[in-house]
C-alpha cells in the first residue's frame, strides 16, 4: 500500500459513516414517562442530594469511576509538532477509542487552548471532579513535566502523561527481556539514549529503577552528549548529564554500547555506528513513523542485533496501548489517588512476564502466524493479547493497595475475565 492510499483511507475512516471515532451511548432506559422522571426531573434530585452530602457517592450514582479525560493542548502532536489544540482532536479521540476497546473505560477527549502552562493546569483542575482519571497527551517538553507535577499535587485522582510514562513502561519491559536474551548483566550494560524529551527522560528514570546503573547511561540531544560541562541544560537534562566523560558525539558514545534507545528522529543511527556496538547489541529505534535505523539495515549490518521499533509492521513494537488502558483500569478499580512509581514498575514486570508465556491462538490468528514464542522476534506482547487486561490491571491494582494509595480493596473476582465484565 502506498502512502497516498493510506492517507486516503485514513481520511475516509475518520469521516464515514459518521465523523469522528467515539460517541455517547445510554446506559439506562429512556422510553417511558417513568424512565424520564427517574433519569431527570424529579428523580435526579435524589442522587444530587446524596452527592452533595457525600462526594464519594458520585462513584455510586454517576459514571465518574469509569470515565477518563484525555486532555491535550496540541503542543506536541505525534511527530508533527505544535499544531494547536483543535488539530490534536483526532489523536485524543483515538486515545478514547483505545481506552474503550482495550479496557472498557469510557473516555472523553478535551482539547484546551491555553496561553500558559499555568492556565492549562487551572483549566484541567477545575473540570477534574467530573472524571475518575486524567490522561495527559501530546504536550511538549519541558512544559509537560511541570503540568503533570502540578496536577498530581492538586488532584486526588490518577493523572498520567502517557507520552512519558506509557512509552517508558513498555520500553523498559521489552528492554528487560532483551537484556535477558542477550545474556548481559543489567548492572553492567552501557546504554546510549538519543533524544532528551519527555519520553526519553521517563525511560531513563524507569531504567534506573529497573536496575540499570546511572553511571552506565549516556544521553544525547541535538547538541551531542549531555555532560556536566554544558551550561545549557534544563533540570530534566541535568539529571542525566554524563560525569567525567570524553564523549561528545553519538559516534563517541555508541562505541562499545550494549543498548541504543532512539527517541529522536528518522535515520539518526548509521550502520557504521551500529557496527561499533558491543556483541549482541540491543536497538530500540522508536521514532515514528520512521525509526532511527530501519530494521532491514540493522539486521543486514549485525546478525546478532535485537531490534524493536514503534511500528506495527515489524516485530517487537513498542506500543503504549500495551500499558495505558490497563494502568488506568487497575488504578481506577481500586480508586487510587495517584499513579506511583511502584505501580508503573508493576506494569513493567507484568508486561515483560507475559511475553514469556504461551501465546493464545486468537493472537496468532490475528497476525497470521503459526507460532510465536519468547525470543529475539518476540520480546513484547502483541497489542491485541486479551490477557493484558487482567494481568497488567491486576498488577497495578495490587501495587496501589500495597503502597497505600488505594481507597478500595480489589473488586470481587478480580482480575476481570474480559471486557464484558467491566
């Protein structure tokens, strides 16, 4: 299929038979006069009084507990840049579609035109009482760091910037499995990260939590290696400034590296640079739609490489949908106040372990495969694996309870067996 064909089909998909990707459905009968008396006046006054007396009753009498707001200001839409709030709406609707499809969560997209990060925070905080969780999306760095930090402090519902943490969770899950397959020691692997935005920063933080040593990480941005001698570093970049290194370019840093993580742009890693990496190199080239190095080139250059990208047409896709629906499902099912580092790591380990289990036939059928098992071509579960709902949500919910941010115990018969039970 040509790019032109895909573009045409994408526009038709979004336009027909009805514009957009989501709609509202009724959950209660509204056919008779009695139905309407209960749904609105006078019957609706009773839950109003109950919620006014006890705000937690909003979870009992409204959809708050199963409703996520997907919110953006459009300042960093996919790889397209700052195109504005309205232009981000198709992406936010898409995120709402994924919440419903994979976790049974209702979701409303909200696009905010704002003149400052503070105005954005104030807007979100003022409407947050309507929702059980807030998913932030496509907000540029470094503003996204302050926005998320402030909203987490101000709100008592889960707030999650998926561009940061969703990417990090899936990346680290795949990386743990790749390190195991390569026979390397996690405490000794040398990591080079190309890119220093929101996703890269979150990935590096989570890698350290997973066991990679801070002094074994070198991060690069457009100006080269981020080191302690530079005077242009944001606080986020300064956290990962290499200390006492002579490396100044990607070419310097990649020599002898065990892991390359790319969150920058197309064709940023050359075959010559890949050749200088350590034996059994691990390459996560996650720029979309075109990775830092094409898998065909990487495999023809090194037959020992373990390769992942952000694309669905290659093995080992780093796809946030493996994570964010289930993070919210687990957090909201136990009414967690926040999504913590421990809950993110619980998701990491659940995703990583699932890739080692036998693959269901329905997953094989969806991808036209006869077999699939843990190995170089399968270090991350497939997005349509139905076991993700139970396993990841359960891990997140249990972690929330263990660290004390949950306000409810696990629901009876948890984890859920399928979306029909949500």
